[in-house]
């Protein structure tokens, strides 16, 4: 599947907001990183909890604040919203080319969004030290994207390397207990 096929012109940021919501989003952007920016984004979220524009804005806010746990929650929610919009009723772990093909009938833009949110969630897990949880997500992306259009292969390699390092470190810590 060519994930870079942009014949589908509908993208998440094309979703219409009311004039007031659009103004709030712009104000939040202009006031970053102030607490007022977060308050505006929170108000937008209450109004539009399933808006991908709002979820992406919140994700970016949390990510750039290094609030990775909150960013991860938003990434998970964004995946759920995108899956719902595509009619996907399965978890990312059961995702296959067949399901992606069904989603592509709705929107390639949403497929790309979903896959990038999955990659983003895995990256955040790595930043949080949750390498074991990130590995299956990255493996799934690499499985579905063998030409590596999303660039997940490098992250998978890094996660695998980190997993080995953690196991070696754990082994060394256990061995040191017996040397005392």
C-alpha cells in the first residue's frame, strides 16, 4: 500500500471548526507555552473531544512541554477517533493490510494519520522507558509498511537495541547481588 498517495485530499486539518473555535486555536498557538494556551486547548477539547485538529494541538502542546504521559493519552485517543472515523473496530495489534484497505476506502489521509499516531505513541513509550510496550507497535508498523514510508524501522531498531541493553543491565544487577 502506498501510504504517500495523496490523491485523497481530505486531511485531518481540513475539518471545519467554528469561527470561535478557530480563534481559540490560533490564540493558543500564539500564547504557547503559557498556562493560558493550555486553558484554551482544554476548553476546545471539552467542546470538540473527537476533533483531530484539537487532539493534534493538545498532543503537540504536551509533547513540546515534555509531558509525555499526557501526550501519550492524547495519541491513544486520536487513534481511537481516527479508527472510528474509518469504521475500524479492531485494535492496532490486529491491524492488517485488509483492514487498512477498508480504511483506505474512507480516507488515505486517516490511514496515514492513524499510522503516524501509532508511531508517535510508540516513540512516547520509548521516551517514558516503556520499551517493551513500544516494540509491538513499531513491529506492527514495519509489518504493514515494508517500504518504511513512515520511518518506523529505525525506531524499531533503536527499541530492540534498548531492550537488549535493559536485559544486560538487569542481568548485571542480579549477578552483582550474588557477588556480595
